[in-house]
């Protein structure tokens, strides 16, 4: 996939790279509000899918699979827990379709609540109001409040029997058909909540066009204890300590070790021949993304310890 051309090029026939995305903290400052998680939502995250959500889901499916003719193959649905109350960690995150791919892979109920980027989801005031009413998103503003509020949000979602979902790369930039570096936020939440973990591999969302094929693979449920194995201490470290961060890094690596091969395994099934028409490709790829640089050749830079968990 190529980046959109910069129409302000000084010389005909030559294009400067498009400007990078505006920093999320700058967007939060401009809007005068950076409320995150439950503070932004203003209510308990529900597990039931009401009539409004079911109606929106029907319309969304008609658009994605009827109008856009997207094709999604999902493996492993039989491995999902029979009830909610678990963490879902999904990768590789390469486009706006990824949350919808999660929703296609999982049942409509119990509801999925994403820890996601406020700047990516919000735009005009009406869109933010609609998202708050529909639910399903607990926003993050990078450079924001830290992990504690997100642990509280995860605890509320899990405690209500819903599914708390994260995409730990925290960015849609990254290599095609492979995972990029994971931030440690998902691991910290897993350690502090002790909830079951479901890993979900995704592929085929980096470039969208009419009839695009995508794939998802649900891996067997696991837990922080199982993933850590012998590395798990007899007593978990106190929250916020260096020991907890070190343990979260190990857990992050273990999740990546399972998701990486799964993403690489399903990616070939999403590749179309070079001569296949990519109708509406540029428009669909950027439909719900803020245009900017997308590095598809190298891994995205890993986050620092001070950043909140990526969504």
C-alpha cells in the first residue's frame, strides 16, 4: 500500500511524504478534554447487546459484506469461553477494519469493549456523542493518565461479564503479515486483573478494496500464569514497581511469541494476485483513518514505560 500523495509538492512529478499524524496529546490539549476510560464513558460498561447495538450491527454487516464485499475467514470460534469476563489481545493491528474484524470473530453478546485511541475514534462532536451512546470504546489519550484508570476500566468490563479488548501494538503502522513491537499495557492489565486471556491473530487489513479477503484465528484461552510458566513469582510484585514492569515485559513477549506465528500463518490466505483490481482501494483504506505516514517496511517504535497501554 502506498501513502496518499502530498498535493502541495513544490515540483511537478515529485511528492513529499505526507505529514505525520498529530500527536494525541496535542489533540487532547486542543479539545480541552482528555478524559479516559470510565471517566469518559460516564456509566458501567454493559455486557448485554440492546436493540440499538443489534440494529447497528446489522447495518454494519450489510455495508462491510454487502456493499464493500469484504470476505472474512474466522478459525477457532469453538475455543472461545462460553461466557464473558476475559481479556482479548489482538494483533496485527494494521487498519480501521481491525475492531470490526474482532466483532465479526466474536459473538455479539457478551459485548466487546475496546481500549482504543480517542484521536482515532473521535472527530466531529456528533461522532464522539454517538460512540458514547453506543458504547464499546474506552478511550486512551497517549501521554495521559497512566495504566491505573485502564485497569479499573478492565475490571469493570470483566466484572460485568463483558470482554475487554486491546491491540497492544497501539498503532496501525507496522510490517505486513507480521506483528510489530507490543506495548506492555495489556500485560499489566492481565497481571492485575488475573482474568483469562484470549489471543486473536488478524491479517489482511493493511490495504482495503472491494472484495478484500481477511482472516482471523482465535487461539486457545490462556492466562498470565500459564504464559509466564516458571517465570511467574510465588507472589506478584506490587503495582507500579520495577519488578512488575519486568514481569509485564516477559508476559508481553510470551503473548507475542504465540501471536506472531499465528499472524504469519494466516496472512498468505489474504494475499491477492498483483493483477487483481483494487477498486476503491485508496478510499477504503483511509476511510476511517487519519491520513499520514504508515511505515509498512519496518517495525513501529516500542513505547516507553511511561505510556498508557496501547489500543
